[in-house]
């Protein structure tokens, strides 16, 4: 037994050595020798335990919220599930593209390979872009042998008791297959043959290696992720840079010299750039642009406002600016026409290859691939080394984009160049790529024929970058991003956007449509399309700063009838970012967004604005508190539009309604005020009751049972939740159900027999729902381990 253990440990050490030899060099190339420093930067992570163990109803009623926020370094990410005494065998890491998920994965594996003794015992990383290349049926053993050859001879021994093995599946959003469950009653082990999507599903659902630790990374808001969230014990949401984190990033990038302070000031003083650089990939690109051009501010005089503009400036800087002995040399293509033509051709050929790889899900490019498309590898090394890295595998050179977004951009630039002057073909392509609608009378272009309608989600970011590239015209500077759309193309896009909105879009498709309009950033198209956004529903869709920037831009000329942003995790910063949009809306839902008194103050200012159109404002289940409530009373002394205000479940105490009576006496428009599920004492409730008698035109709802419409809506939604509960954040669901139970109180005190029965039935349904959504964990108590 000791000899066997020694053999396994020797194989693990050989595997660690392989990682250090191969991955370290690749990471250093990506980070320009600063991989260690980047790995030590703090990142903001939201942590939720959606299935936290509940063993009795009393625990449910008194449970503390399991959601919290932490700042950690990338290599410490695995320590977060240990924050709660709860077994977390399946962990999900989600965030925007470019936020740093894959970098974190690489940092974790790198730190593990350097550690002795190592904990966990072994870390194995699969990238979904590599799994896309697996054809036909295979086994987990075969996949592992290919991924970690050093462990081939000891896989059986290593995985017979795999609780100290961590398997990381990186980039679910890049997977070209739908996750598929195994046949009922099927038994899985590492030698069971199945399609790769079945094997991945089995790992996530614990049908395969149930006691192993599994970490999955993905972009959020993709449909198959939402469907499979139920299998995860812990969900980690990686946020973009805060301003303080951005400052530290600039210091690392520029090694704490004066340029770091200048770059940080440049990024933060422009609102549009500050929003873009919350995404670390954009931070890297903008820092690289000024670094390549020796901080030449002239290059950045035209401030980028979209992701695509940032990428195009990066491409321009790589081609046109090179530094020789601290002096910037700008290449004039009029003198080097041959070189300029070569670069244009290379970019388009690379775009064509990237588009084909995008459809197949491949990230790597082999030498043969480059030769097949007429691409000179030396040109890539000379001009595009900041974009495309070369690595060796079994003596063969393999080229790979630093990030999948860069591959998507080259593919988008290629397709835009081909389609921008063919309005009919452009619209057909957009219908297919955005909505999966196959054109009836398509031309022979392979970019239509080779695409499968079920892949629309996988190319969302590509379609956005395509839109942003439609105005880029080839000229002496390669691509001029300030060019205008041709009139036929502009008219075709206006019609296309309008038709999409009239036909209605699912939430994720509507969000992608908004990003497309934002990246296009054409004032003529936007002016005509924006008024057609009438009903915007993103309920239960997480929205980041870039999503909100797109939303704000798209609604700039719209008088929205209803804007539903419940459960969108927008926070106080989101309310601040959207204040101009909210002002023009008729109905606004911003409940369950962890808003504080800061948001209450912003909303108060909006309500006092003479241009305010808001008639219904729902802000329930937030954290306004007493001070936040007072901001609303102040606003209602001046507001003349609001008819319904929902402040339920906002931790408002008696202190929060002290001046309510005086302020509301000046208001003549408010008809309904919802204050139920707050923290009023006897004195507060008494004051509310006295005011009800004085203000006959205003209905104040301090208890759920006082409003028939509200009670009926709760009854209906609770019944619906029995089949939909897994679609929602479980911590939020538990919190709001507990608030309702608390507000309903003891039904034995209700004198009306019918109401008494209804309340009793609602409470019983809530208790059953809470028990249904809480799973008592079984198996080992061990959590994710760290090193």
C-alpha cells in the first residue's frame, strides 16, 4: 500500500513539474512576466450557498442569509466555500467575459503546482474549447490521459477515492454542445463510454466521481447554465474592478512608475471609459495601447465608448506604433504600402480562420491551419504578439489568442468587411446568428451555411462585435472606425431592430439586442430605434456595469412604459448609472437589488424633478432603512406624478415614519403606499393607523392581509414557485418567503374565517416551498480545499 501511495505521489509530482514547465511560460507571456503580481491582486466575489443545509423548520424561520461579499486574491478563491460550515462539492464561478475567470483558474493550478505538500491532492483543468474537439463517444479515463499524461498509469488509484481531487471545467459558455443527462438508471465510472456532453453533465450532477470536487466557470445569463444551477452547492460571482482595484492594477502593469497614476486618472475621469475598464480585459487593452505608444495621449484623444472601439484602437496601436529607445515611431502606410497591404490581408485571413474556429469552438491554431489560410506565422509574431501567443506542444508550435474575445473580434471584423455593403445578406445573417432563424433563400456564403441555429447563445458576443465593426472602413490606417454606415445598411438595420422589438424577445436575446445597438453606436439608427423600447423586462437577469451602459444608451430616446429590473443585482451604482433612464419611465420595478439609503437619495431626487414621469415605483425587499424612507417622504412633498409606491420589506423602523404624516399631507397624487413586512413597533403601527383615518384618498398597506390584490398575487406566485423555484436565487427566495411569513403573523388572531383559512393555506405552502428548496447534504463534510 505504501509503495502504491508512493507511485501515485510520484506521478502527481511529475504532473506538477509538467504544469510548471509549460503553463508558467504561457502565463508569463500573457502577463509580460507579471503573472505572480496579477494573481495577488484583490478581486470582489459574491458568494451564495443556494442549498445551505436546513434540518428543521425552526432553522428555516431563523436562518441567517447565506449571501456575502469578499475581496480575495485569485489563488485564494477556493477558500471561499469554507467561509460556511457546509460541504461544497460542486462550485460555480460566473462573471462577464474578460472578467478574469480563466486567469483565476490558471493561477489556482499554477499555485497548486508550486506547493509542497499540495492540497488538494490533485487539480485537473479541462477547457470546454478543447472538449469541443472531442468527436464521438469517449470515456473520462481517455480525456484525463490526454489532458494529464503524467497521471495515466495511476488514474484508477487516484480516483478510487477522489474527495481530494479537484476537477475544473473552464468556459461552459464556450461549449458547443447542450449538456445532456445520462439514460435513467445508467451507472457511470471513469471507463463508461458516452458523448462528451453526457460525461460533463454526469460530473456536474454527481453521477460520476460524486465525491470529487468540481469547479465550473461560465459567463452568466446563458440558458443551459440557468437550467443546471440546481446542482451547485456554492455560486461565486466574480465582479469587475472597483476603482481601487483598477488603481492597483495600473500600478502592477506599469510597475508603480508615474505612468500608472496618469493611466488611472485617464481611465477614471471619463465616465464611458470608467464603465468599460471595470472589465479587466479592457483594462489590459487600454493600458497596453498607451504602453505600446509610450503613453501618447494623441492616440487616445478620441475616447472609446464601446468595447469594439477599444479593440479597434488596440489593433491600430499594434500595427502603427512601435517603441524604439523610448521614442514612438508611427508607421506611415503611404510609405510602406506593401507592408500595409500585408497586414490588412493578414487580419482578414486571420478573421476568416477565427470565424471558422468560432463555429467549431476551437481556440488553438496550428501551423497547418495558418498555412491553409495563407497566414505567415512570422507576421503574427512581429505585429500581434500582444494578441496571439505561441506555445509548444510535443515539439509543435500552436498559436492561441490571449482571450476568446479577441478571436471573436477578428471573426467579427472579417464578417463585417464582407457584409457591410450587402444589406440583404447582413439582415439574413443577423436573423440566424441572433435568433436562429434560417433564411429561406440564402446565398452561397459559407458563413450562413455552416452555422447551426442552436449555437446562437455561443455567438452573442460575436454579434455585438460584428455590429461595432460595421462602420470600420479599410483605408491607409487599416480600419477607420469613424466612417458612417451606407444609407441602405442603416435603413436595413433600423427595420431589423424595429421588427425584432415588435416580435418580442426573450430576456437574454433582448439584452444581446441592446448590446448590438450599443456597439453599433450610430446616432441615426439609435434615434429611430430607441422609442420602440416600450416594455423592458430583465427580471432575475444579473446585469453588470456594461449591461447597464447598453441599457442606458438604448433607452436614451425612449419613454418606457414599464422597466422591470427586479433581482438584477444592480446595487446602488446601478441606480446611479440609470437615473436618466428611470426619470422617463412610467412604471419602475427595482425590488430585490440590495439597494441602500444611497439609492433612496437618488430616487428621491428623481421624484422631485419636474420632468419625472414615474407613476408606479416598486422598491421592495431592499435595505433603505429609516433614513432611506425619510428621503422618499421628502420627495413626496414635491412630486406630482407618483400614484403607487412600494417600500415593503425595507427594514424601516418607527424612526423612518416620524415625518411621514407631515410630508404626505402636501401630496395630492399618491394613491397607494405599501409598507408591509417592515420592522415597525406598536407605536409605528399606531401612527400609521391614525394617519389612515386622516388621509382618505391614500391607501396605506401595513399588512399583507389589508390588500386583496396583494394577497391574491402572493397566492398565485407561491403556487407558480413550486415548479420554478430553481430559477431564482435561493437566498433571495428564502429571505422574501420569511418576510411574508413574518408579516402574515398568527392566523389564529384573525376573526374573519375565510381570511383565516387563506392565510393558513399561504403559510403552509410557504413552509413546504422552503423545505422543497433546502436539501439536507449527504456524504462527506469536507469542503473545497485550498493550499
